């Protein structure tokens, strides 16, 4: 029995339509990096439809069969499912085959899942399950303005527009309220070499591509300060005389610092490159240049998601175990050895495997 902390997400909402009406599918699960509600898939075993796959701090994929504040989280390894559901052998055989494939996925965010489920040949009950919640989209409005500002200037010639969330941005652009804006939209369609009636589809694609980047960037902005706090906490352990005399432990601490610093520096640099690339798009705007930008960003979804998920679950467990910092030097070292080191090389490998922007 374990108690995994929340990693990413927002407040709970009512389950969506479709699938098992009793399944647990809240906004936190939809928006998280580390949670996949099995009810979104065509699962045949009744008791498994309410379960979730989660990535833990050791980057293992386990099945969470229940979770609440009073009893914590009930987790089992996927190969133990036949013991848990002995009366549904035929159904479980098909379901465990799907679950086994999903253990290969490094992040369960909606953007990674779009690509990985297609690659693995796994269907979803409703493609709406692979979209961020309305609340999360609203939270990302500030990030989205960075990407939509050039577009709004192209169409309206000003940034001074009232925007509530990303849907307002798309609605505003696809339903212009001024003759000048309509003329600018026509000019935009000429530059993109698409018909005027195809502009709303372009805007929807544009919004979705940069919403993905906004989502990942918001995750990164929450994770990097946590990694920095953790590294300071880990360094304090090395200041202890007993720990400082142990060369193997000091080497481990140096290794953890080097890898975490390298990972966060590299992935931050990727986002800076995306920012520059998205700005360049508006200096040479065309349908081809947009497709190139979209292709580049989407090609990075899987590695970005995997890296951020790995860092998020590790820092979340650290916050849970040491909510006020503290802990003796020995306890800190044991936590780093048992929970931070496992899987850290995998995160580093994922980041190093990412292509250049």
C-alpha cells in the first residue's frame, strides 16, 4: 500500500460521457503526466475499468485499483492482475496484453498518448479523452498568449483583446468582428495558400499545437524550481562530516546533481528553441512553414512528456516524504539512493535521444 502524491492536474469534475458510467475519470487524471485511467480504453474486465495506470517515482508502471484519503492508494504490478481478478480470465487475457504494451509508455499526458496509443495499436473509447480539461486550458491562457500574440496582431493589428481562455482566442480569430479583421484574414489565407473557409481549421490546428507546448512549458515551470530546491536539500546532506568522508556516497550525490542539472538545462533549452522557431514562423508565414513547425513540436511530444513525467513523479514523492525539507543526512542519502537514482539514467537517456529543434 502506497500513497503517491498528485503530480499535475486540477480539481475533479464529473466523469465524461461514454464507457463505464461509474468509472473514475476526473480532471486531475485527464491533465496529469503520470496517470492513465483505464476506463478510457476498451477494457473488458469490469473491475479494471475503474482502475488507473500510474507511473511511480522509480518510473515503474503499476495499476492503481483504488485511491482515497482514508486508505491511501492500492497498487499492484500488472503481472499480478490475474490474482486480483480470477473470475474474468478470458477478458483479463486481452486486457493484460494492452496493459503490458502501455508499460512501454514513458508519460501518460494526452499529447504523448495520442502518438503512443496509435503506435501501439490501442484504441480509445472517445477521442475527447485525449484533450486537456476545460479548466486546464483556462489555466494555460497566459502561456498561450505568447504564441497567439503574433497571430492576433496579423489579424487585428493589436494585442488589446479580451481573452478568457484558448477557446476565446480561436473563436475571436475564426469569427472576426470587424471588416478590417476580415480583410486581414483574407490576406492570411493568401499567405498560407489555403482557402478562407479553411482558416478556422488552420486556427484550430495552430491552437492545439501551441496548447501542447503551453501545457508542457507550464509543467516545466513547476518542476524546475522543485529540482533546484531538491538539489540544495541534497547538497546539505553532503555537508555532514560522516557523509563527506564516504567517497562512494559523495560520488553518488555528485552524479545525481550532474544528471539532474544536465536534464533540466537541456530541456529548458529545447523550449527556448521552440520559442524562437515559433516566432520565425511569422516572418515567413506559409502553410508549409506551419506544417514544419507543427511536425517539429509534435516530434518532441514523447521525449518531453517522458522527461517531465519522470522529474515530476520524483519531485512529488520528495515533497511528500519531506514536506518541510529536513531529515537527517543519512535519511536524505537513503531516499536519494532508493527513490531518485532508480530510473534517473532513463530520464537522461530520453532527453539525450531528443532530436534538435
